[in-house]
C-alpha cells in the first residue's frame, strides 16, 4: 500500500474508533437528568426561620413561599416562634428583607432569575396586631420596589408579595389603607365574604379543625368533596389556599395526604421538611 493510501486508511480507522467510543458517552450525557431549577411555587416553608439558614435554605430548595413569625419589641421586629427565643440580632430586616432586596438586585428584578412570579413572604404577627402591623408597614416601605403593592384599587406585582397572618387585629389598619405593601391572610370563614382577592389573596386554615382524615386509609368521599368545594370557591375568586397542621413526618400518611392536596389543586403545601417536599413535588412534576 502506498504511504498516502496507508495514512488515509489509518486516519479513517482512527475516526471510526473515536466515533464508536464517543457516541455512547454522548448518549450517556444526553440521557442524564438535568438539574431541576424551576421554582416550586406550591412549596411553603413553615417556620422557615428555624432552619440553619433562614430564607436561603428554602430558596436553595426552590420554595415559592416562606413564613416568618414576628414580635414587636420596641421598634424592632424580631423573628422567633416563642418569646423565650427572642434575639435582638434576629430581625425581620436582617433575616429576610435585606437579603431579599439584595437577591432581587442581583437577579435583575426577581427572586428566581428568569421567573417574574413573586415569592410569597408570609409574616405571622405574634404580638398585638394593629401596632405590630403599623411598625411592619414602615419597614416594608423602606423597600418599596421589592413588594407587590396595592394602590388606589389596583395591585402592582413586585418580586415579593407580603401576606400578613397571625393576630387578627392587623386587619383594621390594613383595610383603612389606600396604599399598602402587604395583603391579608384570610380564614375559611372569609371565603365568599365581601373582601376581594386584592385584600385577601390567601385563605389559610387548620387542617385538623376542618378534616378528620390524616392520611391513613382512604380519604372519605364527603371530605374529598368538601376540600374540592373549598378550592373551587377560592379559585373562582382568584384566592389561593393553604392548610397548616397537616401531617409532616416522612412516611406513607404524609405522602397520601400531599397527593390528595395536589389532586384537589391546593395552592401551597405546608412543611418543615424542605428536602422531603422538594423531592415529593419533583417526583410528581408539580410546581
């Protein structure tokens, strides 16, 4: 064989061998699961501040809603579940408002880069509602570009929607405002009331006060119909629904109840187990 022909043959053989080696590798890479990046809008981090990294652990798990309990102490809003846990360094500003503002700046206007839907910040007031809300309002106004705003009958979406829960005395000063940077967390008693979704965008209630089923055995037909009736009524008014006090220990009962909540199109699933809910929602491809 002439040198040119031999060189050409060896080159062709080398290319063929390289292709036979590279092709399975390419297929393997193509078949790998892509990392999940889309936010889990249904995921609600209950007692979020109890995690090692408040806010950031929930965001790392792609949660669409986080909850912080607050106490008014002087002019400070301290984050804690019980008064014995109050720490002057753990303020709403330092744990949530400032980090969210920094993240939104870094992400060019959104909490999750590329997703304009607001993160929900549920703020549960533990001290007297009226005075605590008025102080909270002053804090929210310092971040006026961060929050969804109600102004003179219209809602202007922002990167974060603050929803006020806890002590019911917060309602009166909120309803009196023509401009506010927060919304009210209603109860099932508010479902179908005159209050519009522009004031009560969220209905939250205690699961165990409304349903007896905790995930063991079949879901009673009457309770399933009740749940779906609640969801139909809320969604007809563009309100979302969340239940607290649902089972939260890993296992078949929690999964069974979460499956029924998804089937009924409940908007937020409540958990302290960030990884467990993320895994569940990813497995069911629900956001």
